[in-house]
């Protein structure tokens, strides 16, 4: 009969059960009844936590350094190293990276992991609002990979699904803003968010997912599909904010399709939704709606109306995110071109380009280039060359 072995949960010493009088470990002289555990006769291969623990015992790494690398507080590290706590899947993955392993286990995410992911998503949205989206993309990308693995492993609880949806939409918008030539990634993320929302989200969440997908389809020039997607969002009873967002996106799409009656209807819908809001939103606000209207009028060939509306465009307010201020500045410059005021428009484009560079908005820089190329003046072509240099040189962005 194989003699049972007992391992000390503090120092790891292993010996026969009878060798622990009153459960006192002969190596560390500590009594830890709750920490003792029956060990298998043949030890299992060391996992990443055990490898880290051996490095710590050997003096190769200290607890503050471990805590800094895996993103937890030192007491948490102490409990891990003393075997009084098992790591969450995300912490285990960080530990595996620290000791140079590929983490394959623990794919499901717990409440602590979901809370941390929700914080990452909120931070990404805040950074994007402040024009610093490029700093959020790496962590968002890692977060999406973790969520994808959990989903593929069968995790389907509602809390997980709602966090997954939010992360997918934040990733789609951020990647779309920062990588103007990348269309498939944002589309895939937004489409997956919509698919999951159909089973888990309420009307408000579903409308937000559909509006995001529709806008990514618009960016990819899938105008007919985008219109159908956002019309579906508009059909939901999801409140004034969702209605205003749907109407605003639809106004852009139908203007690009040349549908003037639908454009006028959607602008009026957006204004009515704005009137119903108790305050203003980063997207549904007087400046954003005015910008969409002016750009739509220019698309529809109504330069005189656009110029008239430009003179009454609201000044950016506190509710106007930096990116919307850049977008509206470019639209204002386009309005000047349409009005024949080229000499005034070129400096306006240059100022907008500087702002887009500071805010790391390559898509808007490409938009400025498209507006400048037809002008064919020395000043415009010089500015085009400078903007193209910035687009091709990441170090040009100071965001």
C-alpha cells in the first residue's frame, strides 16, 4: 500500500503524514492545517505559478516586481506564492508570459476578469474621446483575444456576453479610426457584436451594436447594406439617443446615395431626437448634426445651402469630443472650397490637418487629401505632399 504523502502549503516540503506531529512542518516549523494537502505519489509537471514560485524562492525575482508585471497588488502575489490562492485565468496568462510559457489553461473568465475587462473598455472609450485611441488599441486587442478564447471554450453567461459585446464594439470603432485601410477587422468585430446582441442585449444595446455595424459598412462603401442595418436600428424602441444616432448615420448614407428627400427627413429626425434628450451627447449634439447636414448638402451638390448653413454652425461646446471638432473643421474647409474661397480654404485645411495629426486621426487626413487633390494649386499640392508624408510616417503623429 502506498503511503500517503502530505505537502506543506507554506514551503512545499513533502513527507509522510505521520512525520507531521500536530501538523507542524519540519522545514518551516509552521502549523497550517488548512494549507496541507494530499499529494499524488508522482508529482505533476510544474505549472507557470510553481515555476514563478521557484524563481522567487531562489531570489531571482521579488514580489513587487512580480506584482508590477502581472498587474496585481503585492498581497495577491504573496497568497499566490504561498499557495493560498489560485490565479484567475487572466493573471495565470500574465504569469505564463512572465516565466516564458504559452498559457493554454483556464480559458473561462471570472467576475474579477470581467470587471477588469470592463475597465479596459471604458478607458479605451475615454481615450478615444480625448483623441488618444492609439494608446488603447494594444490592450483592447489582447482583451479581445482573451474574450474570443472564452467564448470558443463555451462561456455563455449573460455578464460575460454583455462585456464581450462592449469590447467588440470598442475594438471595431478604435481599429476603424486608427487603420483607415483596414476594413475587414472592424466589420468582423461589429458583426460578431450584433450576432451576440441578438441573444443577450436589450433594445438600447441592440441599436448601438447595429448603428456601429452600419457605420463600419458605410466606411467600407457598402451603402445599401449599411442603410438596411441602420434602418433596423431605427425601428427599435431604444430611446432618443439611439434614435438620434440612427438618424445621423442614415443622413450620411442617403446623402452619399444622392437621396435628397430621405436626407432631409433624417436630418429632421436627428434634430427632433436632440430636442428630446435631457442633455447632449458626444455624437448627438448641435455641432455633430450641423456638420452632418453641411457635408450632406455638399454631397448633394447644394453648395449655396451648405455655405449658408456654415455661417450658422455652432461653436464646439464641452459636449463636442476633440475628434468631432476636427471633423467639423474639415467640413467647414470643404464648404469654403464649394463657395470658391480657395485662398481661405487652404489654411483651414492645414489647421485641420495639424489637429488631425495631434489627435492621431489618419482617416481624416485621407479625407483632407481627397478634398485638396482636385484644387491643383501649388499651395494645395504642397499640403497634400506634407499630409501624405505624415500618413506614411507614424512618428509624425504626436498623439
